[in-house]
C-alpha cells in the first residue's frame, strides 16, 4: 500500500512539473515588474551605505529546449544605487542613483512542478547616474544573475532574483577609499517580481 501511495505521489508531482512549464521547443514571452532594492558592497561599505529601494520593469523571451531546461534572454530597467549615510558627518543622507538596464541571458532549470532556478550572465548599462561625484560612475557593469521563480496555472509567475555586479561602480580606487574606505565598491540589485507568461504556438 505504501508503495502504491508513493507511486501516486510521484506521478502527481511529475504531472505538475510537466504542466507548469513550456512544452519542449516552445517559445514564450513574459513581461514582468515589481519591487527592487540595491546596495553598494565592498570592504567597510556597510558603515557608509544604506539600501536604495524602488521598482523594476522588464520583458523576457524563453525557449524550452528540454523537458526541465530552458534558455531565456531579456531586458529589465531597474532603479539602483545606494544611500550615502555618512554625508556631511552623518547629518544628512544622499541618494547615489545608479539606475541600470540589465540584459540577462540565463539557463533555467525546472526543479519541481512550477518551481525553477536560473543563473547566467547579464551586461548592465547605467542610464541614470546621479549623486556624489556622479561623473566618476562606471557606465557599464557585468553581473551574475541568480534567481528562483514559481509559475501558477501555466501563466502567472512570481520570482526573486539577485544581480551581483563584478566591476567597480567607481573605477578610481583612490576615490573609492575617499568615499567609503574601500578600494572596491560593487553594486548588488535584488528583485521581487510578478509576471505573466504568454506562450507562442
């Protein structure tokens, strides 16, 4: 009896996994938007920077090349940067805006039912760098996106994702040390998203 119940559970889980993702060789388009937060990271940066919160909006195209594997690419605009909390001796905070357009290319693994995990590479282009010595801001970054999502009813997708910057936000290391006692300052963006997937027949 236990074997029968276990077999039924496995069959139901497998059926759910197949239903909650694209068919093999199928394309889909997913517009999405949501809440974003970003922070500057590096040596001792936590003493100087607080997160900056905002929103993001993007679109993604996905191709299912195997039952549990797909590739996806897209573009997403996100508010970014940080709050400089030590500005003028800590009496005021200054928004260091570093809004970006990310162009992620990821591989997605459908682990269980509608649950998927993705990782890849994402060039990022600064479209709004404003704040303390904004002319020092690097205009291009290379990021590692890591995320997870869950798909409901074959269309509605809820996801979380992080973009880990690999290049100095301020390339001048002397300026970095002046700003935050750190030779290297990187940007991290975190997303909480809601999207809707349209399958292309």
